[in-house]
């Protein structure tokens, strides 16, 4: 019997060693993805479109502007996208890149094709996979060109951003390929820029990431685990002055019981976005979205009206859904 335990013990130790070695050996694996044929331009109309997307619906500013410039950003000013705000996740800390054109620390180091590949496929310049925080896989060719052209037109600023730090769980998730390249490169043709539901759908799915946050997801792997746009994706976040609060995305489908926007007119919806942040701890980039123009908001509203009602499950805590519109209660 003793011998049995001894051998089981040795086998277990060997298995653990093999597992740990596997994780360390594979955590840094790199991937291949095609290089899109995107060519940036200094055409002023293209650059202006890119600027609107970067500060508005595509909300690049929200993550890539350093925290100390957020007050200026929220006051409607232009800021430098020097990156570096740590994103603390259960699997490690990631740092948004310096996306000013600096030639040593920014995107001046990368070709248009490399930058477009990062956004189209979630594969970094060095082949490492990017966690699904920037789901711009299906942004149209024209909008991808506009976004990158605008970034190229900004002032280069030197800003060294730390390398991402993955904990053991993060390394294991990388080793098992759970964080991996995403887009299939099959980019649907974008509908014309107009207040139609079709354009709203393009914004909601491909540009503004409403889908990515308003669908329930596994917090470790990012996998979609709930019905689309029915909300329920959330986490405990620290509250200023102590304590924690569960912040969870709303159900955007027209379910009469749990749908957040039931009874909202188009004007209510637009007014809600103009009002900006109400739940202070919310991770929704309200500041960027409040810069969306009326046409974009109309298009989004119309798109959400076309969805089938889906009951949010689990239901979203009541205290988080009673903020808007104030007079409707
Ligand atoms: C939710 C936060 C978030 C948003 C929104 C966001 N980014 Fe990022 N971005 C990151 C993080 C985090 C990284 C670092 C990823 C890594 O190193 O794995 C990054 C990295 C990058 C990189 C470097 C990729 C490389 O090859 O090393 C580029 C370029 C970039 N972002 C551009 C953009 C653009 C353009 C937008 C808007 C269209 C945008 N980002 C929106 C968080 C964000
Ligand atoms: C990064 C995550 C994230 C993204 C992206 C996001 N949301 Fe949200 N959203 C949330 C969270 C969390 C809440 C609940 C807290 C709050 O009200 O801010 C929320 C709440 C809402 C509400 C209810 C507001 C209220 O006052 O009750 C609406 C409407 C909404 N989102 C619409 C959208 C639309 C439309 C988009 C895309 C343009 C979008 N969201 C993108 C996370 C997100």
C-alpha cells in the first residue's frame, strides 16, 4: 500500500511538472494572420472621419488616452493617445499601446498593414494574440483606413508602455489557445452612413462594441455565453470611498419585463446618450459615446427596435436599472 501511494505521489508530481512546463513553454506562442491591404492617406475628409470614429463610436480614446488626460478628453479636447493605463484583469495586467506616431515607442514603428492586422485579426505586431478588448475585426475597409489615417496625422509623443503581465492563469489560458486571433477576414460590406437600422447594426456590432458588452460573457476567456444584446455581462467593481458594487450591462432587446429601453422614444434614447455617464463605476465608455452624432444615435435606436425580445437571465439587479429616464418612474 505504501508503495502504491509513493508511486501515485510521484506520478502526480510528474504530471504537475509536465503541466507547468507546458504552460511556460506555450504561453508565449505566436500566430500568423494575413496583412490587410490598407493604405493610410492625408486626405482631409478621410482624416476627419477617422477622428470622429476614434473619439466617438470606436472609443479608442477611452482606453488609449492616459488617465491623467481624461478630464481634458471629457471636456471635448484633443489629447495624446500615449497609452499605458493598466487594465487589471483576473488573468493579469494589460497596457494599451502608445498609438501616437512616435517612431520608437508608438505606431511609427509599424506599417499600415501591421496596424490593420492588429485590429482585423487581434494579432499584435509581434504575432502575440490580443485579448478581445478591441473587436474591430469587421470595421469596413473605408473606416479602417480613416481610423489609421487619423492616428498617423496626430503628433508623435514618446511614451514607453510596459509589457503585459500575465499571471499563471493568464499564461495557462494563452498556452491552451483560449486567447487567440479572432477575425475571419471576411469583412461584410458596410451600409451607407445613414440613420437606418442597417447602419445602426454595423455600429452596434462592428464599431462601438455594444454587442461585446451587452451580451453575457465568460470573464476568464471572453467567450459569449448569453443571448446577443440581452445584457448580463458584469463584474464587481470598487466604489470610491470603499466597498464593491456589481456593475452589469443592460438588456437592450425589447423584452417587456427586463428590456432596459422599453418605453424609450428615439428622443429619450438620444437624450440618454447626451447625458453621458450616470452610474459612476460603469465601464461603458459614455464619454466617447456622448460624442456620437444624432444620425448615429437614430441608427442605433432603430436597430435595437428590430431585435427579438429576449428575457435577461439572470435578471439585472433593480438598483442598477433605475437611472433613466428619471421622470418615467
Ligand atoms: C477597451 C480598451 C481598448 C479600446 C477601446 C481600444 N484599444 Fe487598442 N489596445 C488596448 C490594449 C489593452 C492594447 C494592448 C494589447 C496587447 O498588447 O495585447 C491595445 C493595443 C493597440 C494597438 C497595438 C497593437 C500591436 O500590434 O501591438 C493598436 C494599434 C491599437 N490598440 C489601436 C486601437 C484603435 C485604433 C482603437 C479604436 C479603433 C483602439 N485601439 C481601441 C485597449 C483598447
Ligand atoms: C465596455 C462595455 C460597454 C459597451 C462597449 C457598451 N455598453 Fe452599454 N452599458 C454597459 C454597462 C456596464 C451598463 C450599465 C451601467 C450604466 O448604465 O452605465 C450599460 C448600460 C447601457 C444602457 C442603459 C443606460 C441606463 O441609464 O440605464 C444603454 C441604453 C446602453 N448601455 C446602450 C449601449 C449601446 C447602444 C452601446 C453601443 C453604442 C453600448 N451600450 C456599449 C457596458 C457597455
